[in-house]
């Protein structure tokens, strides 16, 4: 994988991870605060990893396909 492709992939993933974690913690953070750290981390990852892989990144890919010309992606 070329460096530019790796950079684009990491930016897409970050664009999904950051708002997802922020929203998750804003909604559930107080309720989860009573749990030990390892349980909070488990719940966060078991929920967000599938969301990011199956919904978030494909959504960002579709948005980029509509707005970024093919010549810029390469």
C-alpha cells in the first residue's frame, strides 16, 4: 500500500472515530463512569468497532466519491 493511500485511510478512519467516540461518551459517559476502566473500554470498543467498520468508513467513502474528483484520489 502506498503512503498516500495509507494516509487517506487513516484520515477516513479518524474522521469516523473521533465524532463516534465523542458522541458515545457524551451519551453514555456518565452511566459508564461507575464501571471499571476495562469494562468501559470493552463496551466502547465492542460497540464502536463494528459501527466504524460497517457503517462509518463506508459512509465516508461514499461521501468522498461524490465530492472528490477521481484524479485527486490517486
